[in-house]
C-alpha cells in the first residue's frame, strides 16, 4: 500500500497538466493533429519526469546496452503517452470514437491479462524481467 501516495503525487499533477494542454490543443489545431500532438507531448513530458526526477535517463548508466536502453526509453515514452491518452479516449463520448474506444478496452483487457499471466508463470528469478518485458510488449503493440 505504500506505493499509492507516490503514485498520486506523480500522476495527478501530470494528468492535470496534460488535460489543460489537451484543451488548448483542441482549440488551436485540427482534431487529428491535436490528438497526435497530445500523445507526443505527453510522452515527452513523461520522459522528462523519468530522466530529471526519477533518474532513468539514457546517460545514467554508460555501461548499459544501447539497444536495450533505446527500447526501454521508447517504452517509457509509450507508457506516459498512454497514461495521458487512455483517459482522453475512454472519456470521449463522440459516436466517431465509439469503435476505437471498444477496441481499446478490448486491448487493455488483453494486455493486462497477458502481463499478469506471463509474470505469474515466470520463475521467481525471472519475474521482474518477464514483467517488464510483458509491459513493454503491451505498450509497443
């Protein structure tokens, strides 16, 4: 239970900032570009949080494999972009978004199920690596 407070401290301000940003984007540019800009800017803000606050920057470990570091950073970007985009999509009640919202919910259920299944089936020594791998695979898909 000790993870709940830090989660709120991290995500609530982030979601408030990107929500306000999304409103500005919606007023200033066409919808398709606003949605893409929202996702990209949210991912970049998330990377800045990870790099500057949490310390998971690509330059923090010079001994790390560059390919694995790149994959990890893309996963971090996708995670933060998705954290911001999921509520936006799920709360969008326009008829034009209904089909996408349905597929997104289905994929979320499949993704969470896969993450829990693969992590629970992994050996104790491999649980962390398999869990992170499953999350990254879900975010890339």
